[in-house]
C-alpha cells in the first residue's frame, strides 16, 4: 500500500455527509456518520475512510491524533457580500435610538454609504480588506463561500468587486464562487428610473461572461427596490445568457419572489422571511434551495424569521449562510449562525449540519466538490474542539475550530495561523 500524505486517527465522530444530492425535508435529519473513525489523504484527496482499527497498519507522512474529537467536511457559506469598502459601526447607535433606515440614508448612511466607500477604494485596498475577512472565515472552519458584488451600482465598481473576488479565489485557500448582484439597490443617480438602471446592469452581462467573473446573477426583489416583474425580465435575460440564478426574495414582504425563484429554476432563493405558503410549496416541488439567513433578522432585531420548520416539513432543501455584509449581518462566524438556526429557526442539529455542508454546497453549484468527505473528493476537513456534532450549536459565541485542512494541507490551527495562510 502507498504511503498516505496525511492520516487522521482516533476521530470520535466523523461526519462524512455523503449524499447523492441536496437533502430535502425530513431527509435533512439523516446524518452520515462513522464513530471511532480514521480518514486518509493522498495528493490532496480523500483516499481512505473507515474505522480507526482498519487504519492501524497504514503508513503516512503525517499522522494527526484527533483525540476523540469531531471531524467534518469544511463548512460552506453560500451567501456573503465579501468585497466592500468601509464599515458602518456608527449606524448601530442610531438603530438603537429607533432612527428609521430611510433617515439613516438621508444622513449619508445605509447601503449607499457602502457604495460610496467601495467606489472610492482601489482594487488593492478591497483585496486586502476582503483577504482579512477570508482569513477569519477560514479560521471558523469555512473552506468554500459565495461572494456577491452589489456595492458598486455602476459598471466600473461592480467589475472591480468581481475582479477582486476572482483574484482572491485564485490566491487564497478558500474557494470563492462569484455572483453578480448589480441589481442590489437603486442608486441615487437613477431615482425613479429603475428600469433604465437594470438595462445598464444587463449591458454588463456579456463582459462579465467574457472575463469569467461570475457564474450567478442575483437581484434584490423587495418593496422599494425591484418588483417581481422587473426581476423576472432581468433574470430571464441573465439565464438566456448562460448564467445560473439566485434571488434575494421576500426578505420583508411576501411579494412573490419565492414563487419567481421556483418558476425560473433558480439555484437558490435567499432570505425568505416573508415567503408565502404557495412559495414554500413551489420550492418543495422543485429544485431551488432555500438559503436562510438568521443572522440578518437577529442583527436587525426583527421578530419574524424564516419559517424553517414549515419548509422542512413541506419537503424543501434548506441551507444556512452568514449573509456577511457591513450593514445587516457583519459576522464571518457561521458557527454562531448554527446557534441562531437552533434557537430561532427551531432546526435540529442534524438539519443544521446538512444546511451548512451538503445543501449549502448545492446552493452554489458545488455539490460535486464541497460539503462532503467521500472517496476521491478534495480533503477539505475540519477538526473541532468538540466531542460530538450536537456541541457546536449548543456552546455558542466561541470558535470551536482546532484545525482546518484544505486539500489535505493544514491551513489553520488553533493558536497560530499557519505560515502558508499569508499571501506572499
């Protein structure tokens, strides 16, 4: 037998998350697991999975004693706004005082302040800032993410955001799936001219495709932003040009964005706090994954949350994400989102693990490469300072990562950033 590059021994619980596709509905309670396990890696890929005693004779260049800890695939965050300029910490006190969002906008805050900061930042500045956030995501056990543009609202800045995300994907350990979200808001220059603005964003699609800057197109379908009919037209054009679709749907009001996502065959529909019964039924009968963002409703102090229990009971495939962004969910910590999903969305630990691995990977077209530990796949592995899979959503507010391996190589370890983490 060939010598393995890495052999992880004495694993208490190994979640392989093996699945032929996204787990829907009650199947989300299924949790593929091996106890007292070992896993071997060669040439960056999983080459052995089995019981610990079965691996006792295997030779390896590096053997890691997991000391009975939990081991899982690298986490997948399928909804982030990674690349942006500035920050908005000054708005927190205003929100606490009850200042309405529109008033914050008038005072120069809100999304348009992030747009201004992003427009004013150079590509190098955006790269360094996003790189910092990526390092933090990796430290929390995340090895694959989706990253949206949407803080440019003009050709130059939207392209700048996407180019930075592409450069990071090429240079950083974390894999980055890119989404064009030019239709994130209506810029002040196009007040009462939203159709004209959407046409300008449509004009960018061919250039984005030529430079391979994004594989998804997204739109914010919500009261005061873009209507269902505007979104339908916009997304159908993007689909005809070869892009896969995502939708910021029904975050506040039940406009019908969830139904639209299902009708168009979008890969995911995200937020869904106001999703209707009909919308949920359509998701259950189709292949669109519901990406829920409990960190956003938590941070904004909203009483209503996405109806995860109804979705799961109806047969929907549910994923979870941070929605990392400077305005409504400034956190890179997907582990904290696990706790919010348990407490606010009433999801079980088994459902939560499926939602941040298998289903999250399928929500960004990475179901064949991420979110599972199976033979022949890249060895994206997290060793947790936890005795079992139920511990993470239970013990909140701290980082439980002991070690992260990307393609079998240690890229983060508790107490130290591995030297290779820093880009030269």
